[in-house]
C-alpha cells in the first residue's frame, strides 16, 4: 500500500513546483526550473520504481521486494533529492 501511495504521489510532484515557487524556506534548488525535463524524468523514475516495488510486494515476492527496497533510496528518491534538493545543514 505504501509503494502505491508513493507511485501516485510521484505523478503529482512536477505540479508541486510551478515556476517561481521557490522560497528562502524551500529546500528546492533552482536547478528544478533550469533543468525541468530532468526533474520531470526523476519524478517519473520515482513513479516507475514505486510501481515495481508495489508489484513485487503484491506478488509476495519477498526476495525481489527486498532487492528493490535495498536500493530504493538511491535509485528512486535519490534521483531527485540528490540533484534538486539542498542538502540538510550539518550540525
């Protein structure tokens, strides 16, 4: 169910970042708008990776599910967060 939620949410990510929506409180890099096609591709990748995870889980394929989860942060979330999100402040 959580993978399905991520996949559905990913479809809406580009609409959450209209041109000019960056603020000083935002962690979004200006690269989102400067490299819009790449940003949309990263959101689509998250959607596809989430669907793979959902399908493996629904099929009760524990090994495939674990393999996907192992790299999900890097291969799904990270494709956007690494390129388009400010890193958190170091404490």
